């Protein structure tokens, strides 16, 4: 994630990846929501200017958390403070909160200008002033020439920017974005992601982004909060989480093979499987991770290899992965390997084929569990 200047120069940042403590300014929430057999119980804090991404698999509770922040899902317990004011008993329409929904939910019968003016009008602003403010926001979004267009005449990227302008036009103290790029095609998504990053960098209040896309989270957020089964399993700076994942879900997101075991010096004895040699010197419970690209495959046991880690495996499956082939392996160690299509063809890989998998110790990363 590129380095950017602090958005709040008057606030002293804490250690990298640290969770900010409660503050009179910003967000301080504990969201407890019971929904049948599912229970969400997470704590969220953020200072003005922070962009926090809620990341997790389907059904983890991300959208429930966003709805609770917006006032669309009542809290079973906990609290919700924004700039020191209690919000959990405040009706949704009275909260200083802006929401950008996944499908944007623009009013189809209104122009882009009147869609953006709708928020200020609901807050009591006169029609002429609300439309003037909306025109300013559309100009900021590069959409001035589309002010008179109705949603059906807008591209996906343009509709997304109109929805963002509508949310920002009310000057919210909390901006909620629900999968804001999910409805876009790959090319448009790249462009709009860059634009959204610029707008969020200039936003002076708290922004909470819900996504299942790790790239959106890594590019847009200052801090990631990973939720699984209604609980926070890891949070911190994107770079820290990418380097030190603590669950299999996170490891898959960032593209790593991840194992847990017990370290003794430069060896980690895995809980289920063989030992892994590493360059780190550790003692006690530990994780060890390495990327699929670090794995080399051989049809015969290699001789003279410098790899300290060598396992007898079997091909369980193959699938395209970008411009490479992702090979899923079982055997002494279950792992994924990425090969070029040429290498996969030369090895004559197919489900059931026996192979040797090798990884150099220098390409592993071990850290305390």
C-alpha cells in the first residue's frame, strides 16, 4: 500500500497495526447483534480520517455490522458512540451517517443532480441550495456533464460516483461502504478503485468499508478488521496482516500456504504433518507460511537440491490462476504450488500424479502464534 501523508496531522499515530482506543472524536462501538443462531460480537474504534475495512467470508457478519452502524439492525447489546454521542437509540434517518450500498440504490426517476440533492433536502436544506451543493459534488466527482442524466443512462462507474456524492453531500461523520466496487467490471473497477482511494484520503471523518475482495481492502483501507463467524480473528495494518496471517481464510486471501506448529530453533514441527525448516529462530507455538510460487515440483526425488524442505505429495487438482497453474497437493503436506503452464505441461501433471514438493528455508516465514 503506497505511503501517504497523515490525514490528521494533529493526531499522533500509534504503533503500526495498533487499534486506536476510545476517543471523544471518531467511532467507538461494540456491536452485539443476535440473529437466530448467529451472534455478531465485535468492537470497532476509529479516529476521524481513518478508513477501516471489514473483511471476511460470506456469512461472517460483515453486512450485519454495517447495518448495525447504519441503524438498520438493532443492537442486542453493546454501544455505538460517534464523536462522543450515543447513536444506538437514534433513528437511521437522524444519524450523521452516509451509506453507499452495493447496488448504489439510486432513485431511477431522478437525475444524477437530484439524486445527490436528495440527502441535503432530507436534512432541511432548501431546493435551490441543495441542488447547488449537489452540482459541486458532481463536479468534484468529474460528473458535471452528467448532472441531467438518469441512472439508466450512467455507466457502472458513473453510478458508483453519484452514489458516493449522494452519501458525502450530507457531510456525514461516518461513511459506510457496502462492497462499493462489486458491481463493476474488471476494467472499470481498476479506475474507480483509484478514484475512490483519492476521495477517501480526503475524507475527514470515519469510513468503514465492507468487502470480500482483499485487493479492495489493501488499497483503500488504513486498517483491516477480519471477521469470521461473528468474531474478530485479526486486525491491523494491511501489510502486517498480509505478512502474518493468523487463519486459513486470511492466508488464502493473501495467497499463502499457512501452518501452525511448535518451533524449536530453525524448525517448526507442524500440528498435523511434517517439520518445516525456516531461517527464523523461534521457540514455542508458531505459524509458518510460504507462497505457492516458492514451491518447486519434481516427478522424481531431487538430488543435490538446496531446498531444506522436501515432501512426497500427490496432485489433487489443477486450475488456472492468472497466467499460471495452481496445483493443489495432498500427501505428507497439503499445500498449493504455482507453476507456469510450460512447467506444468513438462511435468505431465494430472490428478493422482505423484510428485515431490520442495521449498527453500529462505522462502518460508515463521512467527509466533
